[in-house]
C-alpha cells in the first residue's frame, strides 16, 4: 500500500514539475525564491455588473433547439472543441474553465461579443487546453506503472480555482 501511495506522489510530482516548466518557459518568468503556497483556493473577485447566470441563460435560450449541433455551426469563432455539442460547450466554459480558474466569462470574453479576440486570455486558454490534451493524449500514457488506466490532468490540476497556477507547495509540518 505504501509503494502504491509513493507512486501516486511521484506521478503528481512529475506532472507538477512538467506543467510548471511549461508555464515558466511560456511566460518567460523566473523561478520565485519565496514560498507562498496556495493552500486553499480563493476565488478571484468578479465584477458585480456582470451576471454570469443570466448571460448563460440568455445564450442557452439563443441556441434552443441547436444544443446537440456542433459548436462550430452554432457559435462564431470556435477554434477548439468545434465538434462538441453546443450545449456541452457552454457547460465546459461554465464548469471547466470558469470554476477551475475562479473567474467568470468576462475573463476571456467580451459580453455580447463572445466571438471577439480582444482579450489575450482566450488564446492562452486555447493553448493551455492544447497542452493538457497533449499531456493526457501523449505523455501520460507513456508513464509506466501508473495505477490508473486513464490518468488525466485538467485546468483544476494546477489552477485550483485561481488564475495563477499553484507553483509552490506548503511547507511540511514541523516534526
């Protein structure tokens, strides 16, 4: 049982280091020298003037009857998840991205101009989604002796409800 636990910890460490390395090289950042562990997610405050629930309800009303059609035929400027049903795309945005990063739609989108490329966060999200796809589709399957038949990482793996990924570990308890 102890060996199994050690494999899980080793696997998590390998993934964390790989994701941190990718993030640091992509952002051009230097390693932080201070320890500032994120131990509990703190959702990023969102502006009160944007009502995400109402915006999503409006979008769901606009696509009524087309929920099962490919997202690329229902929405404008869909560059990833083109074949995902339009109704599922909204759920992915709401639960996969919004909750994983502790933000609302306005982090990547301009309300009522959802197709706009005005915010760089939209392309960053696409690129990071491609990164997790590569990790899940190509890299994890090559790690031998994983206990899971289908190991997976997603936005929450690193972001934990924060815009900035958790890059530091908390200090171990004093013995």
